[in-house]
C-alpha cells in the first residue's frame, strides 16, 4: 500500500508538478488552502503532510499544528521561498520533520519523502506492536492486566530499542519466546534483520557449533556443502538462545568468545566473519545456582545478564486467569471453526483453583481441549481435560485478583451459570481506571497503558455503562 501524501500549496503549478512527480510512489492529495487541507486531514489517513509556509492569508504552521493533534499524526514537512534559520527553527518547533527551501530540487524532495516514509513505517510498527503488548490488546500469552504483567510490558518497551543483551527467566510455558519476539519487533533491528530462534536443549554438543556458526564443505563427515549458521542468519537482527542453561561447557566457551569479539568462524575455516547480532537468552533454570555448582560459566552468565526480565508464573498472577481463558476460547473458536462459546461459572471456579504448573501454555492447551470437546455454546466441566475435571486435580486455590472473581452483573446462561465475557472484563477494567482517575480520561488511559483514543472507543461502545463519565446534556 502506498503512503498517503498531502501537498498543500496555493500555487497550482507547484501542486501539479509535485503531484505528477510523486504519484508513482505515493497516493497524492492536493489542497490550495488551509480549509481544503483540513478537510482532507479529517477524512483521510494522511501519512505525510508537505505544506508551504505562506498560503495567502494563512500560515502553513497553523496547518501543521492542527495535523499534529490527530492520532496518528502525519509526518510534517515545511517548504517556503522565504527560508531563514529562524523560520526553519520555528517550523521544527511546531513539529515539522524537515524544512525545504524553494525553488525545490525534486531529487531532494523524493529522498526526503522516502526517509520520512521509512521513519513513519517504523513508528507505525512500534505503535501497533506496543498496543499488542497493552493489557487491553491482543490475544495470547502476553495478555494480562495484573500488576506483574504491567511491569513486564513496561520493561519490554523500555529495553526493546537498545542493543543490550537480555536474559529472560521463567518457568516452562510462561511465554519467554513471546517476550523475545516482542523485544525484536519493537526494536530498529526488525527492519534490518531476522528473529532467529535456537533451542539449545534440542542440540547435541556435536551439532551445537555447526548450528550456531555454520560449517564449510567437507569440514566433517556429511558436510556436503557450505552452510551458514544461526549467527550469520540473524546478522542485523536478533538471535534468541532458548534454554541456554542446557548448553555444554565447550559451547559456552565459544559463545563467550563470540559475544566478546562480535565475530564467528565457521567449522572448518579460519576466516573471521563479523556479525551484528543482538543476543536474547532464556532459561527455566537457576543460572546463579548453576554458576556456584560449576555447571555454567560465571563470565558467560555476566555477559548474558546485562538486562534481566523475570516472567512470573501464572499462579502468581491469578487475576489474569479468567481474562486469558476467555481470550483463548474466543481465539480457538475461530481457529477450530466453531461458533462463539462461553465458560460456565463452575469452569471458571476450576480454572482459578488449579495451580497451572505448565503456566500459560497449559492454560491455552486446556482451553483448546474444551473448545474441541464442547458441543454447545457453554463450556462445562465435562468438556475440560481429565486432570481439571477430576476433583483431585483441582490443586490449591489461587487468590482471586481484581478480575479473577465473577462479579455482580455477570451474564447468566440458560443453565444458571454465570459467565464472564472478555468484553465485560475490558469494560470493568476501563470503569475502574476512570473511577480511580476521578473521571480524568487522559489519566485513566495512562493507568491502562492505552492511547486516549482507544479509551474513547471503549466508552463510545457502551455509553450507558460509562454514563457517569459522559458530558451531561
């Protein structure tokens, strides 16, 4: 899809020349005055605004001010025949991405627009992926509105743009690879290179070196051709080393050297190959204990543990269980070509009581079993896996969080079971945030970690539910 470009200039000839020169690479709109420009900005999702400074009796800076109030705001570029350092500084103060002086050089304009479009693509990708990490957004293992998960989301956003090595710790099934992928996708490396994952536990010591660093033809029996390793494959991007605690000592030594020198040698070669790779490692083991016991190198542990992200087990964020279970059910109904289903109150009670040793992965698997086995619109106890349906598999009751209980006002099924829909969980979270913020919508949006416009959509979708926070007529 072409980026949308709006050209604003009161000279028809300038508009026509620019439009014809740029129409192959952009979806071009033109306007000869501020009124026409604002009408387009309000009706079309403009990516880049290219506006003249003087528009008859108006100023292009006023148009930029109005454009930057939109969400998402376009990237703004100012052009003028009256260029000066003061004017350029004023334009940038108003939020202009760049300042062009007339007469325009079309090559310079095209290059600048290409740079602006690239920057905007990065910003759009970051915004979309950030919203996926929000407690109110997306489906899957990253969903959560508990305090521990809010802290994780914030740490991911903070760490992602850096090049620092990250160590992700957590029990099996807590979503370590999802975090690693989010760190990559929210970083500039997403535009430069791939996300490459290696499961260290699945590789024998004999295969580890070849897998990571590659090999030359004939370097060992079976090496019938040259093969690049995962480091070269991930050049410019991110290499995720899962289950790093399973790596044998000789491989640890070689990995340490690569981290120090930022270069690799293929098996069977003496040639040093520079690689630009961000390392993210993950483990479900206690590496500090392994270091003390001599089973993991201390110097490698220190290299890997520049930034630590510790994922909480599901039993420590019980308030997310109902939210996630409902989300999984909705997602899995679509994947399995089933009509929409709901969880009965008895099932919700089972889910809250169980301790989930397999964490989020186990919860999703249990919901998939239930969706497949259910032949009605309400998932009941008999649809659950045997270890959940059996009373002996209930486990220790987990503490109820703010969204873990079935609250007054939950919907009733024909069988008398209350069910909590994901939409209702979201509405209640928004309502609580508005109440805590005293009706201040900007503050409530910040509490939820969402954009104010997203909050507005939630409110507008259920005006009666949020009536106390709507303007009185």
